[in-house]
C-alpha cells in the first residue's frame, strides 16, 4: 500500500495555530532522529546553560545555599541524571554533586566523585581521593564555606524530591559537625523546580518531539497499519512500541489501545480484532533528547458506505476540546493544582460537560515534577502535591476526558479521552505540536 497517497494521509492532528502538518513516513522519522553523538552535544549544551542560568535562580528563589545530591550506582536519585553529562548513564560508585550559592552573583558546581573528564567539564573537582575520604572532603568543604542551610533530597510527598537513601543520609549526617547537622533542610521544592523548569532551547525542540509522537499515532490510526477484522488491540499496541524502537527511541510505558463499541463491550480483550464502527483510543509516550511525551488521541473505524465519522462522535470530540479550553484558561502563575482543578470542574459543570481532569507535569520524567491537577480516581482536593503552585515555563500533559451519551448508540455513554503535552509560559498555554480537533478515520 502506498502510504504517501494523499487519501491515506490524516492531516488533522499536527496543528500549530491554523497550520496543519502532514505526518511523516516511518522512514522520514528515522532520518529525523539525530545520531547519539549529536544528541549528546545538544543535551550537554542545554545542561551547561541550565547550570549557569537556571539553577542559581531557583536556589535563590527557594533560599537554598548548599544543595547536596548523593546517588549510588544502580540506586540513582531521580534528579541526578538530569545534572550529569550525556555520556554518564549512571552514578559511579557514589556520586556526590554539590551546588553552592554564595550570593546572587557567585555560584559554584562541585563534584565529590571519581575524577572524570566528562563531568569535570561542568563541575569543579573538589575531592582528592589520595588525600582524604569522600565524606571527610565534603564535610570540610561545608565547614569552610559556612552555608546558612544544607538542602537534601528528602520529601514525604514528592517521589522525585525524595532520592536520598537512608544509608547515605546516615553517613552524610554522621560526617558533619553538630553545628552543620542543624543546617539540614529538605530541598524538595528545589528538586521539583529544577526538574520542571524548561528553557527556551528545550521548548524549541519539544514541539518537534511531540510531532514525532503525533506522526506515529497518525500512522498507527490509518489503513497502512489497521486492517479491520484482522488487526487486534495487542497488534496495534505492539506496532506502536516497535515503531518507537525502530526509529531509535524508547517508549516510557507500554502503549495501550482501547475500543468502545456499540455492542459486546464486555467481551473485548487484547486479542479482539478492531471492527468497523469502533471508536478507538490510544495512550502513547516516548523519550527523545531527554524529554518525554504523553499523548492520547481518538479514532473512528468507518463502516461500509460511511465517508466520515458520525456527527455524534464529532460533537463529542468538540465538547472535549471545549473542556481543554476551559481548563487551560485557568492556568495562572501562583495558582495551585487544586485551585485550577476545582475551578475548571465547576465551570465545566456549568457548561453542561460531564468532565474528569487528571493532568500531570511532564518533562524529564513522563509523570513529571510539579503540581498534581486532579487524579483519574480523585476529582477533588489533593493534599500536598495538589497544593504545589504553578510556575511559568513548565510543561504539562493536558490529560482529561468527557463522557457523552450518543444517540446513535441508543444513548450509550462513551468517553472521549485526550492528552497532549503543552507549555505554560506565564501568558497562557501552548500545545506543543498541536492538539486533536478531528477524529482519525480508518
């Protein structure tokens, strides 16, 4: 089958404003993915900029003088790899990175690990293993620098800010003088801030990364891949996973495909074939250049004689888009995840939308650092994680659904679930690579 034929090209997803971009062929996508060496150069440039420009700002905002990140090989802190050059794929034995905010104009990055040319491009080597033990060197540097506080990645509520293990905490604590032990504070907000903040360089690339994900989904939801009556849910999910792998990237979770069907819904399994009249849903996430995508889109399988999806489904998708608009209009810097969630749900109800919102931050991690804005099974106030505020230049998987009764299906209720990566710039929300406004048709 010639998938470059215009009739097989689904143009309805890669929207940026009024511009629509055709999805690429898989071979085009392979050519688009950069060689690993080039990827490493780009991400290392990003790291250098972030360490020199972003981290000092965040430490000043969070009032942390001395941030200590401790990790061990095979037991890495969730933050540590985001602080290391691309060639370092894990901690080495015990890796200790330290960030010292002397004042608003003086900032230093120190390494208390085995000397390494790669890491020493970004960090000043502060430990001579021939002269003193690792903990002793760190304790000495603290005494000499006299920071007001010492931030450690310890958090009861944020997993991404809780990377310091008990044994390493005990050893570090035991190496300090009593006056320095009293300076220890949680660096959870700093860890979250570092992970969630995106730079302009990263955001420029993030749009294209999401377009790669959209291209794979558009190809998956097309006659080039789906043969109604033959292709099963598992076939399609594994085709997506295999394609992500084949173009040189990695999925960060197993893709999922869901069918909603007028009759026989309770009999659908992973081995069930996709049939004409089915409403399909996918959930797909990949990593590229250190950034994650998370995308959910919908498709309809045409019955014989149909030239497009039934109006009932078109209207339901439009209502889901309306929910997106209501929701993202409430993104205001300083508001908490709970404030945004509850106001959006109230406005959706007033608009006659049966809504559910469960949006999460995204970036270096798929389920990323930042405020929780609803959970799939908790559409109410969420303690702690939901109370974290919204900051500018942070990214979110705008994940939500609406439930709508479909007259065509004898008023059976269907769910339209959408998810799209977006950035909150402080002045509004921009969907990176566009959002779905029309159903894929197969």
